[in-house]
């Protein structure tokens, strides 16, 4: 199954990279830069075919890709020959104006944004079923002991419903989670429903340094009605539709209630449950993983609702809105990297992203082919937006770094010195290579934990 996930992930990332490089390819030809090769994947080509002046390749390593343009490395020759500028040969990379090179460099990230808009528009245009949790909360402090969280300080109580944040309605868990996760250490105005009354409270999410997300210390309520059973639960005779009443004599009002009991790592659980109006009792033997996590083989039901298919214009508007919202959220998240978070967990490299893409696809295909395609497409749209943002950073080697160089050249109306370009690129190689090593190290730790 692991290999299947990696293969699915590679296919998905190949699509995103293809879109990015296609943007560079089309823009290069539009502005008059000749393209020598267009490749999906790196390394020695395992397939190649020349069409006109362009050689199309499929690299041995299908993660990444490139668009090779005529004369893009001429600055190195000029530097080696101690020239003060690159000779502007028509049809080459440095033979067109800086403005045209800016268009070409920007086209890759721009195509990633367009890809996200199109995918999300189709996503909303076809309609889909959503599984989510209720907006009713459970205080983590009641499960984790005496530790206090922002939710406790704000005056929230177990059973409260968070129906709005900063004036926006939050009917489901996803709405609440999104607002909290993206606003660490910022005051949020909560509209809370408690015992039929409405309260206005204020909470300040803390920063979770392992993920870079905000948290307030709550779980979300799910009635303890079993929706799926496996392993230990099957052996205990439990079935879908059973409602758990007590475990080891303790009342279980919600699904999180069992977590507190499992923290003590009991060898067996006496479970009282209701089935078809009758109460019965059984013995459940948990299975513990190497890191001490308990598996009782029970899954709980989630709320299901249908998002209707939107008409093409409404779907395009929604796809554009979702893309922009994700873009803004991702940019905000970048700032959190400099606030002391655990980078080995918060920064994902190619290995982890590949695995996550494959994992999401495999989980979706486990339900149905359509669900698998939909899940994969949605995740890739998010990766495409992230790729756009990362490439626009003004760092050497990245598209943003090249745009910065060309912008300087355009403003000062003076060709760039090959020595300056080479120094800028070398700094980029060191930075990107170091970041890749760091990210892959974090990826390996992630997979080991998995």
C-alpha cells in the first residue's frame, strides 16, 4: 500500500509540475525565447521526442521538471570570459528585454494559480458530499487533566456551540478550525450558544510550535454512536449503530470521553452499549502501537451534508474565491516560520508531499473512483497554490529571484553583470540545497512516525 501511495503521489505532483513548466514554455515562445527542451522529471531521459526545434523528455526521476531555454546559461560563459555583459543574441534568454523575461518567469507560478482556479471551479461545479463534525465543543482540559488552554481562559464550557467567529457563521467544525488555525495569538470574537442563550466571548489562540497553527484547546463533539468497526471492536461483538453508554463504569457522553480512559493504557475495557433499545455489556481488548497509542477498532459517525452543484459562472467565482483565500492563508503561514516553530514538522519536503498526495488519493479511491479523483484534485490544487507562492519568493534560482534581477535591470536600464548573476545563483544553490536537506530530514522523521 505504501508503494501505491508513492506512485499516486508522484503522478499527482507530476501534473502540478507539468502545469508550472507549461507556463514557462508557452510564455517563452510568446515573448520570443527559443525553447530547446521541455522535460517532466529530472535525470537521464527515458523517453524523448523532438518536435520542431523542441525536444520533449520524460526524466528518470518523475518528481520535478524543467524547461530549457536557449542561452539561459550564457551568463556563465560571459563570467568565465570576464565580460561585463551577456551578448544579446536574438531568440536567446538574454536576447529579449528584461520585461519579456519577467513575463516568462512569472508565467510558471501564474499557471499554477490558474490550475487551482480551474480545479476548484470544477470541484464546486459538480457538487459533492461533505463529512464534517458539529460546532459543539469539548474542553481539552477536561481530558488532559489540570492544564489550562485559551478556551478555558475565554470562559468556554463543554457543550457550548461556537456559532460565529468575527461576525462570520461557523456551522461546522471546519469553519471553526480554519479561523483558529490561521490566527494564532490574535484576539477572536466568538458568538457562543449555551443552553439556549447567546454569549459574546473573546479568545486568543496560542501558537502550536509543532505545526505553526493556532489552537485554543478544544475537541469537537461527536455522539458515541459507532459507525465503523474493525479488529478489537469486531472481536468484542460491537456493531455499527451501537451507542456506547459507559466504559469501565464511567459515563461516555461523547466520543472523546474514551480518550481519558485510554490515557491510562488499560489492558481491557468493560463496555456497556445500547443496541435496538436494549443495553448489553462486552469486554474490549485494545491494541497498542509501539508509540503507545491505543487502537480499539471503533469509528464514529460524522455529519453529512450535500454541497449542490453550482452553475458554471457561480462555480468559477467560488473557485477563484477559494484559490485567493488559500493563497492569503498560505502567505500568512510563511510568517510563522520565523516565530520559533518546529520546522521539522511544519516544513514539508518532496517526500512528505508525495506521500500525503498519495495517501489522500488512496483513501479517496478506497471509497470510490470519483471520490479518489476528487480528493486528489483538491489536494493538488492546494499544492499548486503553495508552489506558486514558493516560486515567487525573491530568492536566488527561484522564479521570484529571477524576477527581482530582471526588475533591477529594467529599472536601471543597464544589463546585469554576469559576475553578479553568478554570485546570486550560487547563493541560491546553497540556500535551496540546504533547505532541501532540512526538509527531507523532516520528511524521513515524518514517515518513521507514520
